[in-house]
C-alpha cells in the first residue's frame, strides 16, 4: 500500500505493467493460435445452447433495444441475423450472458478461479465495430484474445479474490480492457487508464455465487466485459482512472484484498516473451462447475463398474474427500442448505457437488438440460441419495489443487461409498477426462463435436457449417469477414419466445 503522499511511479504500478504487456504486439505461436480458435468455437457452442433461455433472451433484447452504433459499423449479437447490429458494449453484454449462462465453457483455477473465455465477447464486439475503420483482421483478434487470456491467467495465479469475498470478475475487467487495447494497438497510457477504470468498476462481492444462486451468475462476467469496452472508450477520449488503483492508500489491495500490508507478486511476460497463458486453461465436457468435472467422470465410471449402488436404498453414505476450494464452494462445507434443496435454481444445482454426483452416479451420464430439470431434481430416490453425500477437505487434495506443477495439479477427489450392508467402494480421479492430462483430452475435433451437438436444435445445418468454416479461418479473416463470428438461430425460433419487458 502506498499513501497518497508517497509517489509510486507509473511503471511500478501493476495496471501499468499490465498495459505494457498489452502493447507488446508479438505474434502468437501455432499452438496458441489453434487454442484461440478452439475457444471461439467453444464459446459459440455454449452460446447456441443457451439462446432460448430467459436470461439470454433478456440480455439480447436489452442489447437490441439500443439499436445500431455510431462511430463504427456496430457489432453482431448471437441469435439474430448479422444485419441486426448494436453498439459494442451492448453486444459484449448480450453475447457474454449467452456464453456464460450454462456454465459450460473454459476455466482456469489457481489462487482464484476464472472463465477466461469471458474475454472473447468484448474483444470480438470491438473488432466487428471498428474492423473496417481500423483495418482490423482475424490476426488482430487472435492477438487481443491472447492478451486477455494471459492477463487473466497471471492475475488468477497470483491474487485470490474469493478469500476476501470478492467475485472473480474483478480479474476479468482488467484482462478484457488489456485485450481490447492489444486488438486496437493502443498506447501504454491509454490502456493503463482503461485497465484502472475497468478494475474500479468490476469489483463486487461473491454473493453472486453463494446461497441461492440466481441468473446474475451469468450476467456478472458480461457486465465486466461491457464495463471494459466502456472503459476503453473513455480512456481513448482522454479520461483517466483512479491511480494507483491496486496499490493506493484506498485502493483495491488495501481495502478489498489483503489489506495495507499485503503483497502480491504477479508474474507477467517480459517484453518479447510469448503470451502462453491460454495453454494453461481447460474447457468443460459437462455443464457444471469445473471442480465437478472429474467427479462427474468418476460417478459415470462407478455407475458402469458397480451396478449394486443403483438399487434403491443400497447406499448408506457417500463421502468425497477433496480440496478446500471444492469443499467450501460447491460442497457441504459451503454450509448452504440450498445445495440440498430439490426446488433450488439451476444455478444453485450446478454449484452443488452432492446433487451433481448423485445424479451422475444414478444416470451414468450428464446433460446440460436434462440433468437439471425440476422433475429430475425432485425424484424421491435421487433426493435420498443426494442427501447421503457430503464432502470433506483433505489436505493432500488441497495441496494438489494449488500445486504449480501441471502434472500434479488436481481438481477431483477420492470417493468412499458405504453400502447398507457395510461394504465400501473407494475410487478417485484427479482430473477430468477432457483435461489436457485426462483420459480423453479435448482436441479440435472434440470442440467441433461439442459445437455441432449443442447447436443441433438451435441452428440450421448450413449455419453450423458456415460458422465452423469462419472460426477455423480466424487467423486469416479479412476485415469484411469479422461479422461471420456470430451465429444466427433457425428462422422463427427466437421470434416465438416471449420478450421480457423493461425500460429500454
């Protein structure tokens, strides 16, 4: 912490260091470019699956109510035809909610947790808006996304927000602003001011992921993306931010994080070093909190190998030994009775490992819609099994969760099932099957299959093929092709939905 009468030179401020990284316009290598393409496809897949859900419909109607933008071509919104344009901050909002609604895209977990794919809607929206005016190409989008991922991963590795009850999107505002800065080739000073403003406007408590979790869970990162676009706009006009935003006497560290004496070391790439953060991230095969991914896979395995657990009343108890984070965020250690409530919201259930494990064990599968229906949650045999499941923290799983060694890092747990006859079944799984070190690591073919599967009932076949062609050519897209990074729903599908009414 630096008092107001202690001058901290700008080059020594974290926001300035972030801005400096964002101005380093090195071309990403092949592996990074390929992963950016994968995540653009991944985002579109989960957005397609969510287009008819009410929160997404609400966000989309808000965005389109603001009409086309001035000062540029405007940006597309997932769902309507590409000719339906809005301003980039509202496109970032609508598309951000669509991407986040099902909790089904990529993740990175370290000192904090995050969904780095949340950077993409804001960066693409700005690229579409200013593509022709600034002769932006797909390569510029790749550079911007690479920066967004790098900054978010580096912040997540170094600074825990949830420890201080701050929502994880406080790392997203600065990373998205930095990514937009790279996309546009802005100077250090402008990006510095945008990063500071974005951070200042995106800090909020993590009640959005606690207790009775609501649809705001999807809106929170979308608001951070929207705030980042607006922060860049203001900074480009010459407006400044609170400084120093992280280190100041009344700044984020002193009052929202570790306090006046706290120190954080954020490791950022040096000038000329590649931005490889995206390669540390991983996507989801299942629509649920990431710490549930390995445990869903383990439940499916136990379903196949131990049919005796499926008989009514066969199970006395299930105890999952896992990391502190999993135990206290999505396990019984959260002390949220809603995690055992058959009438709880979908958003609450996808943050309840007792529910998720019970259903996956019974069904031997997981589905982004069917596994969460009120009818599925209310099944009598499911409720009985569900309420027999508890979690406990195991120091070794906590250590592995926080390990910086990728070969050792683990997000799963050890399960002990005690049957009513007194016998036990014990098994464990460290990482999800789709994890880079898992049994079936996701490749481009898996991302494409995920998109085709989730979009099958929402988009026409020709639209699915068209989007995949554009996305896979992302590094080579011309300015006039950037609009193709959107998806158009089947004719009449969105028009048949009730449109929520509000102010706009």
